[in-house]
């Protein structure tokens, strides 16, 4: 019983302003497995979330707004799984390794000189202070991403329609 309490207890980590969760060797082993690949249906579920910036079978990127919400709750003591589920990201879809990876990535971003930012930060797209740029290039990139999402959505809807037509 004492071991169970240790596993589930929260501890302040190294004087930082965030919490780390201790978990058992079995949970660590599960987290070390390869990240789950999303099915087409799971991609569509994740894409429908207002906090999803970009999703593919192997990648999930979040909005800056979500990262700020996540950190606020995480620093208040909530565990990553419950935070993600609260904001519409089912743990069953994400998988344990990705859940802990998301928490680690968001904490790392917060501590970086660039702070929190939308999606990923690549050197060629870096903006001072982690703020968004309104340059024509940035706007073009955002529009390209939106077109990509819309094309993926249309393809998914076509597949659903063809499956329904086959059943009739």
C-alpha cells in the first residue's frame, strides 16, 4: 500500500515550478514502447479538437492556447492524462507514451528562451520571443496548413461516403 502511495504521489521537482509524477516500473516500461500510430478515424477525432494545430498518423501539434491551459493546470497539480481528457483528447487514442511526451515537450518549451509557441519551432520560422509573425510568408504558411487540413477532411468524407454507398 505504501508503494502505491509513492507511485501516485506528486513531488515538487528540483525546485522548479512544475510537478513530476512518479510511476511504477510497469508504467515506465509501457511508456518506453513505440508511440501509437493514429488511425484515420482517430486523426479525424483529433483534427476536430479546437486545440489541435496539425495532426497526422504519427504527429500531433497543439495550439499555443492549449499549451498555456495545459501548463496552468499542470502547475496546479493536475496530471497530464486528466488535463488532456478535460480538453477533449482521449487517453485511449493518445497512448501513455505520447501523454507523457506531451507533458515533457510543453514543460521544455516553457523553459526555453522562445517560450511557448504554436506547433513546432524550426530555425527558419523562428520569431523573436516566440510570438507569431504577421508577415506574408507566415500568413502563406498558415493558409497552406489550412488548405492541407481541408483537403484531408474532404478525402476522409469521400471515404465515409463510399463506405456507406457500398453497404446499400
